[in-house]
C-alpha cells in the first residue's frame, strides 16, 4: 500500500498513513516546558476514525459482499469503489468551494500519481450531487460552513489517544447545523454510522448527521439522503477493541535520505611506463684546424 504523508487544511495538523494504519498528528506547545516566551513544540498523535471503526462488527450487507466475491475480489472491488469516490469527492469539493467541473477538469489520482478527468460514470455521479444541492437550496436556506474539515478530539484522562477524522461537509440548513458524509456505495454500513457519530461528538454544535449517497442507481433521482442515528456508544466500544488490539501502537516513522546515489567504482586505466628523460650535457667545442687551444696564463 502506498505510504502518503500530507498536510491537511487544519493548521499544524498532519495526516500520516503507513501500511494499513492511519494517524493524524498535531503540533502543540509542550505543557511541561515553561521556557518563555516560546515553549518548545511537540507532536501528538491520534488514530483516525476510519481505522477505529474497522474494529466494530461487520454489517450483514458487508458480510454478504465478502461471502459472494471472496476476500481478494471483494478487496479489489472495494478499492476500485474508493478510487471512484476519491475523484468524485474532489469534484464535489471543488463545486462547494465555488469552482466549476467539466469533462476536461483534471483530478489527482493518488494511486496512479497523475491527473485524470472524470469518467462518464463519475461525471454522472457528480451531476446527481449538483441535483441534490440545487433541490436543497430551493427548499431551504443553506449556508456552506466548511468542506473537508479535520476534527480532533483530545485523549481522555488516563488514555494515550483520542481520535481524529475528516468531515466531508458541514452545512447550516435553516439555521440548523448538518454534518453530511458523501458515499458512492449502494448500501449504508455500520462503520459509516459510527464515523458520523464520532464526527458529531467532535463538534461542539452537535450537528444532525446525514449520509448522502450519490450516483445512486436504486431510484430515479440518482441520490438518497439518510439521516443517521447517533451510535456514539458503539464507536466508543469499537475504540476499546482498537485499544485492546493495539496496546503499544504508534505511528511508524522512518528517516529517508533526500536522494539516492551509487558510489560507482572508478575504472582502472592502463599506466604507460615512461622512461625518465635524459639530461643532455653540453658538448665541448673542438678547436678549428690550424689553431691551438690557448692555455690559461699563470699569474705570479
């Protein structure tokens, strides 16, 4: 599985994904450091809501899905659905932030590490989201509060971790707070409800919670909005199972060099044996014929 580290929209919060474990990290001032004027920073961690809810019992629908397709195929289908949901989510986020979506608009695909436009099926799914939002605004006073918001719940006294997650959409409808979770699946599973219950209790406004299924093929509208029941006690139970299964769990961190390079061996070159150059002695000149070499005069 791809390892991804990215900074979220909440200042100072980093989401760390390693293998099948998802963590949120937050930088805070060390409460044990009284250095003035700037205490040192430390990083604290929380497991994600989506990781914790995996420790809840599976709903009947999901068990049937695995029984029908087998583990490997079911995982493949689930991952493919998640990929479609990812691109669809990006398109819906863009629209809620005032942007436009066309067949030429590219969206990043984290698995393929490239930008791709929506497929016709994905485009139709986004069309159903537009239809739902248009219908909602026609019948209610709607305010978009935030999109893709990171929420953080500190650990309870005596506990090592709280939890953290990302809320898809928060609206104010006729003055009432709503938390809306986008889904492209045909069914609603227990894990979906636990996620929303955790998000609900992370918000001081205690909003109503809804699952909006878009690209929904079981009715003529193509979408279905379902208000979910508050099942926070079941989420708390799942968290107890998570703590029992992960007593010493912490983010897996490893240092990597910024670049890689091989120290290639230098090829040996043939050394040419060269003889040292001879020093030439100046030759003495012989006297010309008919002349004698003069002798040095003696001095008295």
